[in-house]
C-alpha cells in the first residue's frame, strides 16, 4: 500500500509550480544579496572592499544564471520538458543549503553554547535544504515508472 502522496491520483503539477516559483524567489534573493554586497564593497569606508566587491560580483554572476534558468523552467513548465532543469536547480539549492548548514555548525561552535538560532545562516540554510529536498522529491515522483 502506497502512502497517500504516492498514490495514482496524486499530481505533482501544482507542487511543481510552487517549487518552480520557489526557485525564482531564491534567484531573486541571491541577486538582492549580491547587490547589497556590491554596494557595501564600494562604500568609501568599507574595510573589506575588495572581498565584498569581488564576492558580490561573483554571486551576481551565479545568481543571474540561476534566476534565468528558473525563469526558463517557470515559463516552460506546461510543456513538461524541463524537468531536468528543475532537478538541477533543486540539487544546486540542496548543495548550497548544506554548505550554509556547515557554516552554521562552525559559527555555532564559536558561541560557547549550542545556540544555532543566534546565527543568521539558520533560516536561509533551512529554506534552501527544504526547497531542494522538495524539488528532488517532486521530480523523482513525477518521473517514476508507473506500476499498476
């Protein structure tokens, strides 16, 4: 007996649309963060100007590619032929979320007590991991062979 979400009447189309919209929001958030880093790196009193500016430009480049891919996935979602792109975005989000979670673990060790809620990395890492896992689940369920 399959769980309710894996039955034959479950359609991942609504979940796919929601996940694809989540991909787009992640891309836009990364672009905003890159813009903030670039502006902060160009400030006259910025102490880490070279680091912030360089990392901001690199993040902007990656975020632009991610956002453009998310727009393509969102626009062509009705065709059903871009599932591998959505899967790639989900894997990318999962990897970045895991990297942020590792950075969170390192940051928490410096607090002296286990207080991960003090870190600003908690929410982004949790959201990226959740969206990545949800995207992987939806794409894998959508492409599983039908057994009757």
